[in-house]
């Protein structure tokens, strides 16, 4: 299994997001995920790495629809996730991979494909150890305009404004991939995803975005359907890179 360090440079960055809740204590859940489940997933085709997140305690931005689907496992791949899906499905059917009884079923899961390049902030550092403390902001949206207009606004206006906030690492936009869902999961349908990564707590990010919105420096266009779904997430594990 190769850890493709060129993923960020090429933009071939696909995501598998798996949200879950559980009935065990948090310690048991964490140990199972980090010691058993993630190592199994790391052996699949195209895997770059994984990290776990939980809802951050930063206050939501004004006017958004806060989305809380529980614990998130974020898996990053360097190619379309079809082979990954087939290998995980095979392990589940053969019982090589077993989901414990304390994991509430069905869980939510989503394959995502990139629809923009990766945009880098001034705080970006390619050292993978810097990812251990990254916090995430998920902004889901739908729109009433054509895709060219939406893409241009996001990439040329909105993301550069967001990346001007101190501590921003990178941003990228995604849509649901054509890959079939894994059997038995619930597939959320919140539309387009803008994923923002920041170094440390999102508190400053929130305050700066709120200030820009209130001052009129940042304007959300009429074609963006309101309210949109958003979530701040904090790391619950280190970044686990796939091994060479």
C-alpha cells in the first residue's frame, strides 16, 4: 500500500466520511476505532490516511443549520473510491471486518469527489504531523444558479476571503461521488460541501467570518439557499497515514 504524498499537489483527493453514534463508553469506542478498525481500512486501495473528529464546542455561526451526526471518521483517498468500496464490502461480507454491537446501525456514510482544486492558506505546512490538531468547518449548500456561476463565486470570491483568516490551512469543494454506497448505510443529502481546515480552535475563524458578514465585507449571494448546514469539528485522534 503506497501513501501517495502527491495527493495535495494533483488535486486527486477523494473522501469517505462515516458518521456514527455508539452505546459503549467513549474509551472503548476510541480504542476499537484506532487499534482495530482504522488499521483494517488503511490496507485498502488508494488510501492516504484517516482521522477521527467530534463536534467542536465553538458556537455556531449565526443563521446556519447546525448539523450533528455524531462522531466522524474521515478517510482520504488518492483515486476514485470504487475499489475501496469493493474491498470494504468484501471484508464485511466475509466477516474479516466486524462492526461491534455498540456501534448504532445504520450509520451515515458518504463518498465525495473533488470539484475544485485545493486552495492553501498561509498557515499550510505539508508536514503530516501538523494535521493532528487540525479542526474542520463543514459548509453544506445548495443553490439556484448554474454551476459555472456558483463555482466561480466560490473559488474566486468566497474561498479567498475565508483563507485570509489567520490559521487557515486549506479549503476544497466536493460533491457526492458516483460510487455506490456501502450496503446498509444511510446516505445524507446536503448538497455541495466546502471543507475548511484550520490550525487549532475555530474560535478566531468564527469571529472573523461573523465580523465580515456583519460589516458587509463578505456577502452570501441570493442564489445560495438559506439556511445552509454547517459544523465545526475537533480532532478526536491523530492523523493516521497509510503506510508505504
